C-alpha cells in the first residue's frame, strides 16, 4: 500500500505566500508550491550537488519565484521567516533513530510564520521499525510517547508544537490503520 504523499497539498492555499521547503531534495514540492501560486518558494537541502540540480530544474521549468540554498536548517539562520514552512517526506526512521526529530521540528517552527505542512507516519514500532529498546529510546525521547512498544510520532509532534499551533489536517483513519505517511497541516493560533 502506498503512502499518501501530498498531492493532497493542492487543498492548501499557497497563493501570494512565501514558502520554505526544508529537506527539499530535487524540489518536487518546491515546484508544486510555486505552481500553486506561492509568491516565493525557497528550497533548502544540505547537499550542494542536489541544490545545483534543483537550480537546473528551476531554469528548465522557467520558474522565477523559486530559489534554492544548501544549508542545515536545524543549525543555520536563513535570515528570513516564511508564511508557510514545509517538511515533506523528510521525517522518517533515520530522523527518529539519530535523535534529530526535535531539531528538525524546531527548525520548521522557527522558519514558519503562519502555517506548517509536514508528512509523517503516525507511529513506529520500537524494535521492528527503529531497532531500539526502551532504554535506548528513552535516552532521547520521553517514554510517555510509547504505547504497546510503539512510538506515537503524531502525538510527539502535536505536543512539540504545543498550544501555539492548531492541527488542521490529521492522519485519516486509513493512515492510522496501515501506518501510512500522510500530510499534517498546522496553523498558528
């Protein structure tokens, strides 16, 4: 069964907004936001070679409202805050296992003025998906997010963003049932 990756983002209003796409890879969602009417979209990836590829694609597509930068958004000040921050198909096992989740979420929140869009699987099996035991997990994350030996990532993210943000789009029942990666949309209260 395939993940529900955000062609569903077409329901989000990008018109006239500034957007940052964190961990943009080759810019698929950067270009999608630009085509959906964003005033300006900045794609950020840590790999300079990927950024060069993105710049070639932007020139090929003739999109003047996109730009790309090589940076580690968890550490770098980009010098700008955007209306919408996106982190699409970025958070996964590796991010969780390397204890980079908090830094990634903090970077997304720091760069987002009004909205945040991200995709994630609702939960991960501690042993099967992450290869971790409770002791290893608890060295980086609170145990309150473990239920039946599963890390509830969706609850972790909701809690990390706190009362400042309202979760507009939740994982659908099908996403929870099959643990599919799906879009989550937060709007600043």
